[in-house]
C-alpha cells in the first residue's frame, strides 16, 4: 500500500519515508534497549551489593551484641 503525499511541491512515496523513519526509530530503540539493559544489570548488581553489605553489618552487629553480653 503506497501513500503519495506532497512535500515542498514534490510528490514523494510516503511508504519509503515511513520505512526510513522506522529504521531510524528501530536503531534508536535498539540503542535505548541496550542502555536499559545495562541499567537493569547494574540495578541487579547494586541490589546484590546492598544485600551483601546488609548481611555484613548484621553479622558485625551480632558479634558486638554477643561480646557486650559476655562482658557483662
């Protein structure tokens, strides 16, 4: 299905223009998707790191709680 439209006095094939735009949009979307993938992975890594830190702090806190109870 070809759509003809007028631009600056000349007639262009609307489908070719639409396809060209979609290729550009696909390229932009692919780039965005890659960036989102990187961000999502880094979010997972950050969550993993937060969990590790929390566990370390809990272990340190438990150690000092035991020590303070034993000292009294």
